[in-house]
């Protein structure tokens, strides 16, 4: 490429930085293109620095969040100084300066003058409580597992992990307990996890209800019919979404989770909370819709198959099971999906499945797929299945 052509492209990029497009699809296309461009022009030393020092972003993202740096900059109408932030947060000004210079070098904040900084769009994002909770959760819960993954995989001769009792999680957190049981003794970490999940999925422009016509499936239902059972539904985000989107829908909506979880559920009119152990069988028989969101990815195939079969025992000819999960394309996986996949490997010895892997799992568990439809570019999809005749 001629230097004049490169200069024109550089000028165009600078113009985009000053006036970024507002259309979301255009922004996404540009984002992916610029990542590809960065890859092909990156110097080898920049490559190794980016990879080797990646943990610093999460570590000092958490430190900055603990110091309310993102929140203070995001709320301020003018740039803030190192001294001012240090004084307000009771932090050594030398330390505050070092942290802010690092954040600016990573584009987390913008440096406008010597020891003076302001918010940018990254600052605004990281100031959100749910995203701050996500940083804390990944630092405190996931990072200790990741540190042990190389040792764990080498010790197990690079066998695909499938035993929740024997994983990098036990090494990282120095416990004999499986992750779910251990987490029950970590209320602050679980609070952060729920905030994080709500932030990740709560503001998506499309949801599973855009991909599946629940109202059509429940036509003719009465107020006494159970139309929706959210299996292991946490604190009830999806039940609340259903009620908000389909307020006129007749029938009972039931949220199921462990007895220690359901008391924390979001108060939603028309939603019944039921404390159960899903491994003891599905107590609600013959519901129109059983729903599992991000449940089966928590388990390797043998456990996922067992859970599917327990659900099938409760279903009738009028029932469907709606599975709301990541479906990774067999080719061209989204980066977010692969990040989630290796997080599941590290913490639960489980898996985010590919399209083919879902087909195999559901077939082996005795289910037939009626519909499979993605509703987000990262791979979130609805699979509507019924037991084979």
C-alpha cells in the first residue's frame, strides 16, 4: 500500500474517533475490522506485552473500581486531578497517579493534561455497578482457577475436564467442595455474580422471547394451568421479563431454585417461588413450558443428560422444554462465547457447546429438536425440544 493511501486511511480513522457512528451495526462492523487491522499491523513486542500483561487490566480495573475512580470520573462534568482524586479517596497521591497513568495507557480513562484525567466511553461502562461486580467476580472467583489451569491440564494429561469434583477450581480455591456448594458460603461473591449476570444480559436488545412465541404455545390456557416453569431460575430475572413482556398471558408462572436462593428472588406479581432440588426430580408435572437458561452449560454431558431425562419425566404431550443457551457455531465462534467456554472449563469442568455438540447431547438424552434459533450475535439461542415419541 502506498504511504499516501495509508495516510488517507489514518485520517479517516481519526475522523471516526472524533465522530463515531451511532448506528450499532456499523459500530460493530468497524470494531471487528479494527481488531483485524490491529492484528496484522501489531509489532511482535506489542503482541507479547499485550498477552503477558493482560492480567494487569483486570487487577487494576478492580483497584480502580474499589477507589471509585470510574464512578467519580463518569459523574464529573470536568476533568479531575490526581491530587483531587487522591484526597477524596484517601489514597497516596503517588499511587493514585501511577494507577491513573496505567488506566489512561489502556484507554480506560483519558489523560487531558499532566496529572489530569477525564472519562471516556470505557470509563462510563466500567462505572456501571453490574460491570464493576463482573470485574470483582472474575478477579476473586475465576482468576484463582485460571492460575491453576496449566498445572491441572498437564497433570490430567490434557484430558477434557468433566468432573466438577476434580478441576482447576479445587486447586485455585484450595477446597474439596464443588464450586456450587463452595459458593453458598460466599454471599458477597454470589451477590456480585447476580449483579454481573443481570448487567450482561439485562440490556440486550433481543431476548429469548423474541425468538420463541410463548404466547402462541400457551393459547387457550386458563389461570390454573402452569404455563411456565423456570428451572433453577436464580432470583427470577426471566420470570420478571416474561411478566413484563406478556402481562396478559393467562396461567401460572413458577420460579424454581434451591430453598436458600428463592427467598432472594425479585418480587414479581404473578410469579410463584418454589424451593426445590432439581436433582430430585421435577415436582411440577405437565407444565406447558419448562425453561432452562444457562443451566446445562454448568454440567458435563453425563450430568446434563441426567437433568434432561428428569425433566422429560414431568413432561406431557402438551409440554415443551425451552433451552436458552449459547450455541457456538461449528465454525467462526464469537470471542465472547469462547471466553465463556474456557471460564466454564476452568471453574466447573463444564462446557459451552457447539451446534453439533448440542445435537448430540439432546439426541442421546432422548429429545427431538423442534426449533433452534439464535437471537444474539454472540451465540445466545433458543432450542425448543420435546421427548422423542
